[in-house]
């Protein structure tokens, strides 16, 4: 594909409609009398020129505005679906498989099976973001590079057909062209135009930078999308939950086992119901109380040395801190927020084995609901074995016992009871307020005796190394929007033609204000009022 050499001597890429230098029309555009299509200055866009290889076809596909819009629509639709129900990371202490079905029925179950519960980290959603970024990059390059070339190479003296086919055009016969050109230069400079002269002709331009507004906000979007995708790289973005019971120490998620946190005590402070300032507000609440403060008294530790399997890690105290709402614990780029809590959570249950015939007490045993043992020895010849454990007991659709979550909200057990009378063991079911003999009547039974509770705090662990990228991307996007919205690219050409002066003008937007400005200029320098050829043509049709 050969370059197009214009009569002015400028070499234009194949596919150019208007010469980048003098504006002379080429091809079909040269045989038309219609107003010139100045979009992208008639430059040669790659997507409209090369269509042979697979690379050309991929480039042309992603450079299409229609394709880009559809990708954005699909991304928005997928993002909206992800907000219908809570994402899995916000479901604390519950099994996603049962949570969505129990809470939202068949739609929730379908939501889970289709993978929407982890939508924003799914491979296909990330692929959509990548496709959107690719579309924006290719579409921008396809238009920006030729537009930049055309605006950079434009001459002062333009081809006659280029000027005559501008939307704003006028001809004035005059004998004092030099005087008018001088006045025009002075007036345009007052209006902050960048004025150039060549062979007695004049070219004035201002606000060219506004033409780059669309590409600046495209750049902002690309940076923003890069920030979004970086969140899926390890260590770049962490949003995890940490549940700690009073007195418990755990590794902080997302820190690679380097930091630990101990919850000394979770406390709730209430406003005094006798205080006249808050008495009215307290009486209006259903609970009869208004919370003043949620607080976790914690100690942050850092691991010293490597982890040895089977041994407790050696921890070094970093600091004590009272974590409150809107007052997170900050360390090494991490933030621990107070997000929720649970009072009087079950931690252990005590049972008693009893002979039914004479109600003789055989012995008691205590089950740690967080880490239950498999077998509990009582006295010689007697022991209890846990066959199954349901932390959050319920019956499923088939009438079979199951658990709704891993949290011990409603614990239930299936025990096997061994005794000298029944050495092979007997099976029983026990829970708070329930006792069943699923395999028939037994000689012994297990009675619920006591329960131990504690408070637990729910913390959100957050680290975001992508936030500054998102902020930069958003700021650049807004700069581009303002740049293209509040400034318009104005150009005015004045050309000597024998005993005539031709005046033509073009703007990329804001034609009403531009026409008013160019008419005022013509009046000030003594030229006839230029006409809007598009309006004149429409008037003739009507």
C-alpha cells in the first residue's frame, strides 16, 4: 500500500482522505461538494486501512466503538449481578453452599452454582476487564496517532477546496488585504489565538489541547482498570475476616503467618439510661439501649524465626491497642477494623452419662465445640465416642441432619456409648433440649448438663497497595473530562485569492458560540459575514 503524495509535496499514509498538510481531499471525497467530514481530520486510521492479516482483524475488532460499548455494557451487567447478594467474603461463619440456598432460595442456590458468589475474582470477570482495557487502548491508538499527525503537520496555507467545504465560510472582495490581515492578527491575538502567517495568509488556532481530552480520560480508565486487576495479585489487596474469641490468639490472615493478634477482651459500652441527654433516644429503641462504643482490647505480635512443625511459633510483642469503630489498628500497611461481634457464643458443652434403669450417674465429660476430641474416657469400662458433630444443627430437605455453618450456634452430637453391659456400644443423639435414640432403645443415655460461653470479636483485615493507582487513574480521568468538556478547539483560516479574502472556520464542538465569535471577528476587521453552509443547505431543503 503506497503512500499518497499530495500536490503540496506532503507524503500521506495510504487511506488518508484529507492531506495532512494542505487539506486537499483525496479519493471519493475529492469528487464531492458536501461539507468536509473533519472527524479525525480525514487521517488514515489503521482499522480502516489494513484488513488482511489476523492481527489486522483483531485490531479492527477491538478498535470498533460498538464493540467497546458492548464490552462495557457486559461488564456493568456482570458487576450489577455481583451486588444482588453478598459476596462470599462478607459471609462470616457460614457455609456458602448452604447460606445462599437458605437465605435466598432457588435463586440463591443458582447464584452460588454459577459462581457469582466470587464474581469479582472469577477468571471470566478479570478477562472482561482485560478485554475492556484492550478495547480502550486499541481504539485510542487507532484514532490518536493519525489525529496527532494531522494536527502537527497542518500548514497555514490550505487548499481551496478545503476552505470552501468548511462549515463556516465566506468570501470578501477587497483592495486592502494587508490592512485586514493585520487587523485580524491583532484581534485574534486578543482572543488568545495562536496566530501564524505564511505568504500573506493567516491561520489562528486555540485550545488544541482539548482534542486530547478523550484520550486523557481513556488513559485514566486504563490506569484505573490496571489498579483493579492488580488487586488479584498476591499481596496487592487483602480484605479478610478475623474472628477472635476472648483470650484467643490467631495468625492475621494475609500476613503470611508473620503477624498474630490476641484478643484480651471484647467490650460494649452503653450510654447511661438515666442520663437525661440520652434517655429519650434509649426509650425509642427496641433493645432499650444505645451503644456508645465497640472495642477490642488486643495485642499485636510478630513471629520471630521460622515456623517449626509441631511447635508453637515464637512471638514478639509489637504493641497493645484498643481497636474501635473508625479507629483501626495500623501496622506495616495493614489495617484491622472493628466490623462486628457476637456475645455469649458457645465454646464448650458438658454432658453426663446416665444409666436409665436406676438413674445412676456414670460420669461427666466436656466437649470443646471448636476442637472436639474423638473419644472421652469416663471410668473403667465406660467411654463416649463422637460419631458425628453438627455445629449448627438443622435438617435438610431429605430429613437428614446437617449443619448450616461451622460456627457452634446450635451444636448437636451423635454419640456411641460403651459400657460393660453393652461393650459394642449404643447410639444416641444429643443437643440442647433434645435427646433421641435413632437405632432403638438404649440402656444408657447422655444428658446435657452445662454450657460455657464467651464473647467474640469480628475484625476486617485490609491492605490495599492499589489505592494510589485507582486515585491517580480517577484523577486523570476527571482531568480528561474537564479538558474536553470546557474547552473547544477553534481554528480560523484567512487566505488571499486574487482580489478576494477567504475566511473559513472549524471547531470540534460548540458551533453556536464559535459562529458568534467568527462573525464578530469579521465585523471588526471589515469582512463580509461568513455563512454557516450546513444551516444554509438545510434552509434550502425546507
